[in-house]
């Protein structure tokens, strides 16, 4: 590795030293920076060609340098001859100005060590391209070594040389005298230029019709740099010491042969014995066979044969050569037209540029990029021509690499991005750029996109032309993925929204909605919910196309995996908006169906999501409830805080009610008793439970159900006293009956604590005449509020039982909930039912007749004071066929009009 670095260092040092020694002290270096050695040219390839730049303008140039050390081997007078010859050629070239001649940027400057002058940028000489690498840097640059001429380049290059000779012969009245590949230079764009006027001869009678040229006799003893290249000289120049314009045409024929023959001339000349060598070649030229010209294209062979004729009069002149069919190639003609554009008016240029896209694909990329592109970009200074030139420039840009685009095209496009005048041309430019926006965003660096390209897009969205707005809105989705998110969110979307709201064109409004719907996937979910969806409600128009565009945005947002609409937004904003739009009279049936389909999808998803949430909450509540049941302390606290009908009873009777277990059984020692009893009461309660167990084992009793009646707060103490006195008898009755099935989950059964005896009438809050006798409790109106029967009925659905009061016997209650199995038989939904207005009289009649058979099983229907009768009559003598409305959500139910059975 170190050896490679040392070798590279030595090479760079050597090149730098060569350049420095070559031009050091030359006045050219005052104004120009000299770069690397790139080529060689001129007579005998004696001129080294370096690239360079002008210090003041940074303009690129080529610096030709002749190092005087090359001629150190000659005598002083020979050195002077060589220097004078070279000076003459450069000075003559400097005086001549023509597109086919090499352009001199800075005249010849001489120093002690070298001669130097500057020209337009140069690639190489034709001799270098054809394989003559004398005086080139070592190693030979790859771009020269690998350079191959395309047919179109060869044809147009030879045409350019012919045009240059035509200018010299007809315009300047001059013979070049040394036309050869060394004196043909290819500039940086590939154009062929003539130089090397060291041996040029001007006419002695330029004003006469027949021009005369004084030819200098061939002197073989002169240094080679003081003589023209004999292999490209016409025979008459050597043999008869005469020359004219036809002599240059012979040289052109040899050049054409060499171009198609790998750089080899048609004849080989011995420079040491040139006269004999030319004499031997005359016969060969006179009898030129087809094999000699076999490598030339067939369509040009005849013309080259004429150019190589020994007789000057047979040779075509330069003007005639420019018109041969060989040069009528579409590529050559195109390149020729570009070289004469400065002579055309705008109409001719516009017609040419319109047809150029058909020609460009047929040309080699090198020709297009380095020959045609510079000519096109030079037209950007003419605003009227930009709309015609721009499509061709962008077509070339598609074939360029990103590096070539940035280096060769973008600098010229940047001013065009900002062009706004004239208005018509500016609108056309916007349309063209929008159609190629993917190309621009792909190959343009991010900084240039942000500073030049996107501002142009924003200007197009806000343009006054509806056509430009429509095209821009249609094209934006195709390159939205190439726009960075901040620019889209902060600059592009607000302009699209503004265009949608402010335009008077329906097409622009619809295209704005469609554009926004297509770029939703590149936006953030919450940006869409916070900015896009609320914007839809601001759109004033109600045309079907606009409504369907709004629906499309909702649908895209709702269905997109990354976006979606939360159920809260669906319920409160999206669905209300869509429902209101769906009934618009402008919609047809298909459009309405589209709205309803989206609305149904939203409803279904909202229902599913919310139902899932509620199910999860329900499961959590059930889990918490199960934990509370296993924990008595927490269960007791929960029951205390649970609003129910028991709380209402507690308000009346005091916080002494006892709630049974869910299975309806009495409180046991495993369940906390909420009634504070004395030790004597607890002993008596234990004895009563033992007696009840004995009675149950001896004879089962019919089901009994005791329901506490609501009472007014004024008689709470008397009622409590009565209930406590009858606790013992009711407890034994309740324990003797069959066990009641568990109530519905959540049911709360209230018991009555033992207290003082209760006598006298008691108001139930509904029927003032209802009272309680000392023998027991009457079934009156249920207290208001849910939960007395497990929350099955409310005050609004409860019938009036005020007329069903009966004489009741004394009874006692314990803290064990009463058995409700008998009453449950009345609440079967499949039993026939009667209207509420029929219950009162029939029940009264049944009571008057001594009670129903259901009551008679407990004893005669008299005013007996037995506990069992008191409990049965407390139900008002209603038969087992009676039905009762139990579900508050159910409607009124009717009962068949059949009389209740009477007692015998």
C-alpha cells in the first residue's frame, strides 16, 4: 500500500513539475489557471493541450503549450525557423473567425521556455482519436484510448471540415496547405475544428476571378516541424511546386480515407526520399482500384476517389462536397441545423424544436449530451423559446445519469423553475414540468427540490389557469411518495384545501378531493383526523361529484389499515356528517347506496368495538364481584352502598334490614347478621330454629310467602314493634315450608327485625284505608323503587292492590328471608292474565266469599287468628291462575275475562 501511495505521489509530483516548468513565467498564467495535460495537436503533435480556467470568470478553456525543450537538438537557426512557423500558424488562426475554425480565447504568448495560447475547451485532436498518441501524458487517458467515433459524428465532422475549407477557399481566398488529422481538433462538444495554419498560403490576386497561390518548394533538409505532412499533401505540391484550393481537397480525401481506415493514409511516403516515393505512388493513384477504398462507406467511395485524383481539375470543390448525399443523414442534418440556429427566427426555431423529439432517440447519447444539449440550454435566455426547448431538455435528462443531470442540466434548469414572465410561456412551462415531475424529484438533490421544484408545484396549485390546477392536482399523487412529509403537511395540503374552498370551478374542487384522497396514505393518522376530516365539513357545494369525493375520503380513511377513524369520532362527527349528506336530493340511487354502504360499515365497526369494550368491562366487574362475595367484609360494604329498594325500606325502618343469600335461604352463622340482638333474643331464636326443624321433619307445610308492605314514616315505630312480636311464629312457618328456588341474580330480599308489637291502621302511601292488624301483615302496594322482587317491577308497572286487604292473624318474623315459591308460581309468563282494572272487584268478591281454594287449604275463610291463615290471606285470596306483570320493559298484558273461583 505504501509503495502505491509513493508511486502515486511521484506521478502527481512529476505531472505538476512538468506543467509548472512548461508554463512558468509565461504571461498566459497571469489570467488562466493551467490544469492537467489532456491531449496533443498541431504539426507533428508538438502542442501539448491542457485544460484550464480563466481566473476572472472561471470560464473553461484549453491551453496549448509548446515546450522549447523539444527542439534543443536543433541548431539555433533551425530553432528559430520552427518557432517562427509555429507563431505564424497561431497568429493566422487568431485572425480568422469561423464556427469551423478553432476559436482562440487568448493570443500567443512567448516566454523563455515555451509558447502558449488559449482556445475554446478541447477534447483531443483527430490524430489522438485515431490512435496517434505522441506527446500525450503517460498513461494515455482512458477517455481518449476508448473513444470511438460514431457514424453520425464522422459524417458531420467531415461535413464541418468541408464547410471550413469552403470558408477558407471562397471567403478568405486561402489554401490551408497542411490539412491532416493533427490539425483537426475535436472540441469538448465534439465539433471538428481546423487549426495549424503554419503553411497556409493566401492568394496573390484575391480580387481576380482566377486565384493564384505561390507555393514554396519542398526543402527536405528543413526540420520536420518546418514542413507539412507529406502523406496528406497533394502530388502537385511536391512534384510541380504548385497548389490551389484543389490541393486542400486532395488532403480532405486522404483524411476521409484515414478516418474509415483506422488512421492510415491512402499512401505511405518515405520522408527521406520523398520525390521518388511520390513518383512511385502516382501510378497507384492513377489506377486506384476498389480494394483500396473498400473500408469506406459505399455511398462516399466515388467522391473520395475523385478527391484522390491526380488531376486537380477532377476533384470536387469544398462547396460541392458539402452537398453530396453522404451528408444527408438525419443526424448530420440535425447537428448542422443546430450550428446555424443563430441565423433562424423564432418561428423556424419553434418548428424545428417541435420535431426534435423524434430525432433524439436515433442519436448516440454522447452526441445528444455534448452536442445538442448545450445548444438547447443556450436558448433558455429567450423566454419565448423555453416552452419549445424544455421538452427536449427533459427528454435528454431521462437518459442521463443523476451525476450528469446535476452537472450538465440542473444549473440551466434552475432559472427556468422560477420563470413567471411572460404569463403564457410561464403557464406552458408549468404544464411541461408537471408532466415530468417524477423525473425532477428523482434526479434533483433534496435541497434543490425544496428550494426550486416544490415552490413551482405550489405555484401551479395556486395558478389562475384552471387547466394547470387540474393537471397539477391529477399529477401530485403520482409523485407524492417523493415529497418529504413536512413539506406535504405544512405547504402542499394547505394549498390544496385552499384551492378546493376558494375555486369556482367544480372540476378543480372535485380534483382537489380526489387528490387528497389519493395521498392520504402518506399522511399521519391524527393529522387526517384533526385536519382533513374537519375540512370536509367546510366544503360549501353539494354537487353529487363533490359529495362522492367527500364520501371517498371518509371511506379511504376508514378502510385504510394505517389510518382508521376512532369510534368516538365516528359516533360524534363522521356518521352525523355522512348521514346528513346521504339524504341530499342531488344524489341518485347508486350514489345513495354507496353512502349507506359506508355508513353501515361504520356502524357495524362502531358497534363491534363498543360491544367488545363493554364485554370486557362486564367481565372485569364480574371478577370484582366474585372477589367481593368471597370477602364478607367487602361484600357487606358493597351491599350497604348499593342503591336498591332495600335502601328505601331502610330509610323507613332504619338500617336494620337483613339481605339473604342469593339462594333465598335464611341468614346463617356463616353470613353476617345485620340485626343487633340481645343474648336472650339470640337464645330464643336458636330454640325456635330447633322447633322449626322438628316440625319440618314431621309434616311439610304448603309454601308460604310473606311480603313486607310499605308504610308511611309516621307509624314506623308501631309497625316495627308489631313485626318483632310476630317474628317467632313467622320464622317457624317459613322454616316449615319447602325451600324457595334461588331468585334472579341481583335480587334483594328484605326482612323485618324484631321490635315492639304493631297495632292500628297503617297507610301504605297509596291507599289510606289499608291497615295492619295485630295478627299479621297485609299485601298492599309495593314500595317505590326496584328490587323488592329482584328488580322485576317498578311503581309504574305495579297494579293497585288496595282493595285486597284481609283480616290477618298474628304472625312472627325472623331474620330469615321468607320463602317466595308460592308467589313465584303467580309470575309464570305462560299463565293467562287479566287486565288490571278487573283485579280489584274480583279480589274483593273472593275475599267476601270466604277466600279461594288456595286459601282454604290453610283453614276456614273466617276471621281466625291462626298464623297460617294470616299468612295466606295476606295474599288477598288471589288464585294460582293469577298473573302479574314482572318485567318493567314489557308492555301491558291482558288476562282472559273469566271469573275467579269462589269458596264453597
